[in-house]
C-alpha cells in the first residue's frame, strides 16, 4: 500500500504496481502522470493519465510499490 500517492502533487510522474482488474493476484505496471486525488465510498484513490493516453482511477489501498 502506498499512501504517499494520495498526498503527491498533481501533474507528477507516478509508477506503481496494481492488481489486474483490481482483484487478481497478478500485478501490472502502471506509469503515468497523477491527475487528481479523491475520496470515495470505498476509500482514497487517485486518477492517473497513463502513458497510453487513458485516464484511469486506482484505489490507493491496492497500490503496491515498484521493486
């Protein structure tokens, strides 16, 4: 779990591992630029603009630090 991502300033580069489909035991690499932080019904999260151009939201509690 990476709590620093929530407090990181917007428009900064981020890189972390995240479970495939948000629930599997297989991790994928996420790299991109943080757009915003939010607090929703399931906890804290961040929105990232990935290098592919897609905007995706990630739960901070599921993010894993890169090795």
